[in-house]
């Protein structure tokens, strides 16, 4: 698990601050899951994802989502070759290890669905042919905050496909000073792991011990989101329970432990649940956020 520390250190050569984003990307890598990253432009979301691909020696593709994008622009298309008098498959950018779906909420629903289907099934159908996607395959989608103009909010069922939603804020003044000073340096990024190493990390993740009492604690947290509440319209799905289970084990790995503790679950809860809880109009009127709901749940349930 020392390799995870080395991956993190290498990413931090180029990314100042944003500790939670870096942790989330590594968690997604070892759990073979996808994450949604929300934040205003210019705060190094794209740079962080590109650096992760570089450090892990993985193929990387960036897809800029725009209102005129078509599903075939992502998955690929069947084209006619007049020289051979045959149709050929031209694969799209989805055929890569790490996909940066940049500003996913700027694309219409059909395009979002095409990407999210590939995320779920890990395969793509072009014409009548089905292709398996590479392993590892992870989508790191960025989106602008919903209140910005020109966006198409992701439907709840599609949001649920993402293991975590990470909110990335502005850097502190000291961090911004470091960012500017970093521009004067020639930073070399080392390749720390490869595909084989990542598969080994996934095996280690599966073998991380978690007590049955802690599994019940995870289930209680998720179930609590579904209880009658003046602010909650819908709670989290069973997929959230699985995601919190996986994320907690991966977070334990990041701390160089081979077992999960309650703090690993608590630290993962907001990222896993915030996009899966649907609030009502009363919550909006009273300025109650999903993060606040999760904080209340964690306070109410006794820690094992």
C-alpha cells in the first residue's frame, strides 16, 4: 500500500491543495468506480485527472461536452470505406482507461446516457457489434455548479452511477501563492504504477477487513436517509450502501491500514451520499443542504 502514498505524493507535485479530490481519484482507481467533480472553472480539475493518468501510466482521453455533441462522438461510428467497399468501425474516445468527461452537464440527455451506459455496462455497441471497454476503465466527470447558465442537470438515476461526488472549492491565499511559484519550476512526473500494479491494488482492496458490525453501521447510515424527514424527498439507493462499503475500505488503504474503522466510513459518507439524497422545496427555502442532512444522520447513529 506504500504505492498509494507514492501516487499521492507524485500528484501533489502538480496539484496544490485539493486533498479530498486527490484521495477520491485514488479511491476510484482502486475500486474501479467513477466520480463526479463539481466546481467552477480554473481550479485544476482537469490537470488533476490528467496527472493521475500520467502517474498510473494509463491511456487518457478528454471529451469536452457541448450542447451539439452526439452519442457517436463518444462511442464511435460505422463508416464506409470506398477503397475496400466495406463498412469499418471507427472507435470513439470512450475506448481508453481514464476518461475525463469535461463539463458533462453541458451536453444533452442522449449524450449523457451514452456515456453513463458505458460506465455501467463497461461495453459499447457500435452498429451491431459490441466491444468490451479496457480495464481499468474509469470516468471522472466534471460539472459546473447547477446555478450556472447553459447546463443540463444530470437526472437522479444517472447521478447514482457515480460512486462519489466531490465538491472542489477555491484554494487558500497561501496555496494560490504556491501555484504561481510552481509555474517557474520544471516539474517532472514519474510513472509510479502500471495496469498490473493497479490489478494488485484491487485484490488488496477486496481483502481489506471490515467487521460485520461496521457493515451494519453503513447500512444504518444509508437507511436513515430514507426515513421520513421534513426536508428529504427521496433517500439513497442500495447502490449507495455498496459504494460506501467500497469507499471505506479504499480509504483505509490510503491510511496504510488493512482494516476499516468507523472514521473511514464517516469520512467517506458525504462524498458517497451527497448526490443521492433528493431534497424538497422546504429544504431549499430553509437553506438546508444534503451535506447538513448527512451530518445530522452521522450524529444520530451511535458509532460502533
